[in-house]
C-alpha cells in the first residue's frame, strides 16, 4: 500500500501537467518561440488562453512574442491581462515596461519597472531597465541608485551603460 501511495505522490503532479491541454499548448508555444517561429508560438499561446483564460503565463509569453514582432500595442494588452490574472507577476510588469519604453512612454515604463521591483526586490533586470530610463531622462542620481542596488543584490551592470552613465553624470559612483 505504501509504495503505491508514494508512486501517486511522485507521479501525480507530472501527470496533471501532461494531461492539461492549456499547459501543453503553453509548452508548445515556448518551444516554437525558442526556434524563432513566432507565428506558431502566438497560435499556441492563443489556444492555451482559449482553453484557460486565467493562464497568466500564456498572456505574458504571447506578449513577449508580440513585442518581438514589433506589435507593442498587442504586447501591452497581453501583459496587462497577465498582470490582471497574477498581480504579483514582476516579470509581466517588467515586460510591459519594456513595451511602453519601446513606444516612448517613459513615465509608464518607470511605473511598471518600479512595480516589478516592488514585487521582487532582487529582480536585477527591472533595476537595469529602470536605471536606463532614468539615464535617458537625465535623472542620473536615480540611475546611480539603481546601479548601486544592482551591485548590492549581486547583479551585473552592463559595462557600456556604466561607462555612459559615468560620462553623462560626471561622476564615478
């Protein structure tokens, strides 16, 4: 009896994922995205969403595919849906911030990068992105704050960005 119970405990989670069609389409979409087949990835993510409209990761991943295609409005819509389904998703906030930055909406990008950081204080990518926006807005003290935080949490700052920030701000730290 005990070996069967252990078998169920160890096999059940994998079995759920293997039989969940929405997750299967999500995983297929991820595979298509990795091979550069964005159109098919978007189709697969859409199928996952059709099956499970609350699958935040499918919206987030489809948004990334749309952004890679250059469809920022669609990407922003999907990131917004991912955030609605999972309000603590730092990655979706970061991704939406990137899409807003690509559109030139720096205020909304800053808002989203800050929310990403609020949901994950160790999210180096969001600090990097927010620091870059501050740099572009010539808010060098704020950019330096993010650089120091990145280093404090053990992350790496792009050396070219750091060189440009030093030059533009007239300081080394």
